[in-house]
C-alpha cells in the first residue's frame, strides 16, 4: 500500500476517533444543558400556574380556560391536573410527533430524561389538586441532531483538508525517495549509478550509502577490467611494438575466415625488415628496437589515413623480422598499398647514413573461403619475391582481382541508391542460442536483393561507408525487420547490427528510434554495435542507450574483447549483452591457458554487471561445453544449428 | 475448615458490596446518617449545640412508633421549644435565609420557614408520608399587623382540612380554627427531585430554587428524604 493511502487511512481513522469523542462530549454537555433547562421550565411553569390557580375562584370553566391558554400558547407536551386523590381532573396532551428530521435511533441513542414539573393547587386550606407540566422536548432533539450533522460535515471537511495537506506534504517529503528507488532499482539491475544526495537526513544517508556502494563496485569493476585487459594484452601482443603476436594474429585471421560472408574481400600485407641481424650488430640493441618501433608506427600511421576503405585492421608481428597487416572488408587496396610503399621507403631512407635498411613488402587479397595455410604460403612466396629485389618495395598479387571486376565506384553508388529506393535491403538470419541450445535471438545480416542476385554485406558495406550511406542502410534494414516482426513473419527476437555512423547522424538516429517506438515490438529487438567503434565514440553510444533502453530494446556490443578495459564505463547505461570476438573464441578448447582465463575473467566481470555473454564464431557445436565451463551464456557461429 | 476460612472473607466482601449498593440513597428512601449530622453541628457550633442533636434523635426514636397525630404534637413541641424566633436579618445578616435543620439547631434560632423546614424534616424522618405534608405560604395577622408567614400543614386525607404546625401558636390546630392565617400557596417535596440528576445537583452553576437548595444542603448534612 502506498504511503499516501496509509496517510489517508490514518487521517480518516483519527478524524473518526476525534469526531466520536468530541461529538459525545459536546452532545453530553448539550444534553445535560437541555435537560436542566427543560426541568427548570417544567418546574417553574408548573409552580407559577399552580400559584395562579390557587389564588382564583375554583370555577371549572375558568380553571380549564387558564390551563388551555397556558397549554396552547406555550410549548408543552402535557398539562394535567389531578385531584387530591390522584385521579385525573383535567388533561391537555399533545402527542408530539418526532420530527422527520430526527431519526428514531438518534432519539434512542441520546434519551432526554426530563422531569415533570409538579405543583400543588390549593383551594383555601384544602387541596384542590396536583398540577403536572411536561414540556415539548422536540426542539432539543432537533437541535442536538442538527449539531451532530454540522459536526459531521465539519469533520468531513477537516479530514479532506488535512488529507490534502498531508498528501502534499508527503509528496514533498518523499520526492527524494523516487530517486532513491530509481537508484536502488538500477543497482538491482547491476547498474552502479550514483545519484544526487537529497536534503532529507534519512534519505541523504541512504543515498550516500548507496553512492558509496556504487562507487566501490565501480572501482572494483574498473580494477578488474583493467587487470583483465592487461592480461589479455600481454598475452596477445608483442611487447615492443604493441602489434598482435603470431598466435593472436592467426586467431584474428581464422575469425575473418570464419565469417559467414564468404564474398567479403580482405587484404593481407606482409613486411619484412631485411638483414635484421646485421642491423642489430651495427646499431646495437636499443637503436634496433627504436627502428622496429618506428616501422610499426609508420605502418599504423599510413593505414589510419585510409581507414575509410576497410572495416577493421589487425597489425601483427609474426616473427622478429616480419610484420603483418590484415584489413577486413576492403574495397580496393591500390592506393593504400602505394601509400604504404612510399611511406616505408621514406622511412628506410632516414636510416641511409647509419645502416642499409630494406623493407620488402607483399600484398594480396583473400576471401573467407580461403585457408590459412594457403594465404600464408602465397604471402611468403610474394615476400621472397620482394626481398629478392633488395630494396623497399611492395609486390602485389593480381592487382586487378582486388578491384572489383564488375563495378567501379560510380556503379556501386547507383546500385546502393537504387537498392535504398526500391527497399531491396533485406536480412539473412543466423541463430544465436543459449548454452542449452535454446534460441536467444537471430542475428540479422544485411543483404541487398538486386535482380535475383543477393549481394552480401562484405561486398557493399565498404562502398556504403565511403559514400556515407550506412545510416540509410541501417534504417532500411531495421524498417524491414520491424515490418517482418510486426506481420508475424519473424516470431523470435532479432539482433540488428548498427554502425556507429548511424548513431552520429542525429536525424537518422531519431528517425530510427521513432520507428522502433511505433512498431510495438521493441522488446524483441536487440541492437548491437561493434565494440571497437563504440569505444572510440562512447558519448554517442551512451546517448543512444539512454534513448532506446526505455523502449524495451536490448543493447549490446559485438566483436568484443579488446575494449574490456573500458567495459565498466558502460555499465551505467544498462548494457544487456556482449558478443565476444571469434578471435578469442576460435578453437577455444585448443587455446592456451591465458586466453581461457581471459575469457573466464570476462564472463565473471560481465556477469557482475548483469551482462549476458555470447561467443561469436564457434565452428563446432561441441565447443559449447568448453564455453559453458568458462561461463559463457550463449553462442553463435557456423557451428550453431537450431534443432527444430 | 480451611475452605470455610477462605469463604468467610469472600462472603464478607460480597455482603459489603451488596449492602453498599442497597445503602445508597434512592428515590423514596429515607435515611439519617446521624454521625454526619452530629459532626456538622459539632464542627460549626460546638459540643453544647451538638448535644441537641442527640436529644432530637432520642425524640425521633420515641415518636417513630406513635400515630401520626401524636407525632405532630411531639415534633411541634420539640422544635418550638429548642428554637427561638429570630428574624433572618438579625440572625444571618441576609434577608430571607432558608436554613437547614442542622443550621437551625446549631444556632438554636430561626424564623418561620426555619421552623417549618425543621418540623417537616423531622416528621418525614419520624415516618410521616410526604403526601400528608405541605409547606403553606400564609398571610398571618399577628400583633395587629399582617405579615408573610410559612407554616407546615398535615392532611390526614387528601380532601380533609389540614392541621397546622406553627411557631406563632404552639398548639397543633385545625386550619379552619386559625382565623389569624389565610392560605396562599402550598408545596412539598413531590416533583422536587424528579429530573434532578445528581450531576445537576452537584453542579455549582445549576440554578436551584431555594427549596431545592435547602433540601440539597440537608442531604449533604446526612439526611436523605428522597
């Protein structure tokens, strides 16, 4: 029961109590007053009438007239004259009807016991009779009844006023409580937010305590996630350059190869520092390290300048001399390769006075249907070719094949615009299951249906990114899915991948949110963004979460793993799930102990802030048992097949 | 044996409670709390005057068994003998003061209504029914002038001529032989207590007639005529 209701009950109860007490006190005093007054009136009038009758001639007619006159002009119930023997000599009675305004129960409740006025009438020395006078007590009842009604009304009014004031005061008093409750609920949902301390002492203490708790939990989470991240980083990266070590790079490659989208084009670039032993000998260990660091920095710099042309980049140090760059979903790599060649040559040139630095490079494209061995063999062969040239240059395999053989940039733009106009943006659904193989949701992958052909995201997304068309595509896909869900064509929950560009485009974002709100199926919609993109632009993501969470949508991150140090910063927005990158999950049963303990740590940390953890890219469903022991909640990937 | 010992005080308490409830003054109940009456006179007027109360009580005991006519004579004589006539102004510095019987005995003096009240109360206590008694306002011719006077009348039957008890003439005489008195109005205690609750009586703000006042005072002094 709400406080306000309890207050009303208390006030009404109290008022009833007060009403009855004061009503009985006032009625009791009024009643004894009336009785006294009526007694006096009876007695006085009886005596004065008897005195008058005693003085006059005892003429029957005169006696009757006198009594009748008294009776008719005053308020009497009865005037009676008895003879000395007590028999009736004369009687005037007036059956008083209790006025309809006074109910019988009230009369029974408060009886007025008024004594009769009795006086003796003399006839000379002899007794003439006894006079009995009874007054009409109706007015007293009416007056008492009216008083009670007034009392009742005033108490009713007073109760209403008191209740209204009480409600108002209570609302003011408990308004800080709302925030307290919100915070408590947030903590219940494992979102450790802090809130402003209210002025009311008790609430203040409560909120301060909860804030302390929140802050402590947050510090704990931050420490834990930092520790995890450090562990992961150390395990997966080269200490000198910060590039992925061989094992991790291979995992990343495997995860790209495990991609559902077999048509997506990816690029691989190898770079070798030739004669490293010689360089080491002439420059010394420290200077050689600086040189290698410089190479890594130059690589990152160059690739960053072209980051619109691919989805994701992975930098690896495969051995002491070999660097590798993997770019996923690349559309064309000519310009990038050219730039890299020039930058590296420039860098090598800076060492020309000290040492002969040669940086041969090899570049090739590959698709997900290729195999790791194949790619590595091809790359090694190309690199050897480049090395033989004895200078810093890049050897690229089949230039033309990297570029799309069918369409150039203009054709792609037209195709995408046409697709958006004709609403030919559709989705292919892939099941995501929990650890017991029950469906959690289906992940929607964007496809374009153009003239009987289905174009996969890997093919058109790089172009769409270049043309800034990702927001429109995201909106089109979401609209398509909401329509399908509303019509019943899709009965289960659906996860949609959104691009961070969509969140940055405020018009597109608001339009998207409106359509979700209008659809009525928001509770079946899971929205996810790549962790890397979110970590680079947390502000937009937090804002987006605040808007969509109240609609009932679930929000999550996919391709997660490398941004774990920042995950605790996201707990306040009420993140629902994260999908762990397949690079971490790939062949989990064969992974080293460090990777496993990272995954286990990520699960523990995620659970502590109420996240669901889903493994991406599992190849073999048997691996789900291993994932369960690590604490994962669900899985997706080629190995997941829904049982019907 | 033991059980009876236990039973004894219990029955005593129960009996006392029973007595207590019966002993309370109720309507039509005559009672004299002589100790209280005695104490009232003793505390205000001293032992010598209080001795009068003892004489009065003895007289009362003696007359209780006598017929009404004898009672009248005994009481009339007693009161006329022990009370000296004194007008209210010289007695109480108040005009027309109605004194209770304890006051009248205490002072040993009173005026006509004090005589009448004392006789009325004494006769009631001696067992004369209220319906026979009337206090009667009369116009008296005395010493060559008329004056307002109060006497006590006794009606053997409702319709008969009353016997008059008076302080002017010591003898109890039939009213029609008293040529010096002319009746004006009579009253007795009937109707006095009706409707008059204890609360009203003890309420100092309640307006009471002089007759009611003196009867209340008498009651407080140990004599209940209800």
